[in-house]
C-alpha cells in the first residue's frame, strides 16, 4: 500500500513564495491593499487641497435690501471686505447694524451653498456614495 503525502494549505493560499496557494492569486494581499489605501488617501488630500484653494479664491457678495451695504466672503466663509455707502451711514448706528447683518447673512449663505456644492462635486469625483448626505444636502 502506498502512502500519499498531503499538503495543507491555508484558506487564502499559503506555502509558495508568491503568497498564493494552488496557483490562485491572493485577493487579500495586505501589502497591495495598504498600497491602494495610501494612494486613495493621497488622491483625497490633493483633491481636497485643490477644492479648498478654489473656495478661498471664490468670492460671494451679500447686500442689504437697499444695496447700501455690501459684504464679500470667500468660499471658506472668511470675510474679505465690507463696503458701506454714505446713505447707509446716515441712517444711524442701529439701522446700519441691521443692514450690515443682512448683508453678512446673505454673503454667508451664498458662501455655504457654494462650499457644499464644491464638496459634493469632490465626493462624486472620488466615487463616494451619496455625497449630498455628507454636506447635509439630504438624500437617502
């Protein structure tokens, strides 16, 4: 009676130098997985920096109802400038404050909307699922 020698192989390969068993490639190669994760992280970082630079360079104007006060904010909600006409100054401190607040709210709202749109576009370009949910834009 002849005895056969049995060779044990792990579920995901094992034994040979290529990391696979029985000629099958290892789909769970941690080295390749980590390399892919690092590449994805680099891509996300580069694209996020690009979007942040675009937002920083984009300006959004806000006005009061009479357009006597103008506030400019960039896409990162950073105030860039304020213009106040003499007409607005002549209305007095309380009214000027109200007009300035309205202009700031409008500029801020436009800036946030612009930022959300850019971030949703970024998420889509990176293949993330349901990018609207990431920025509070609804979805599901």
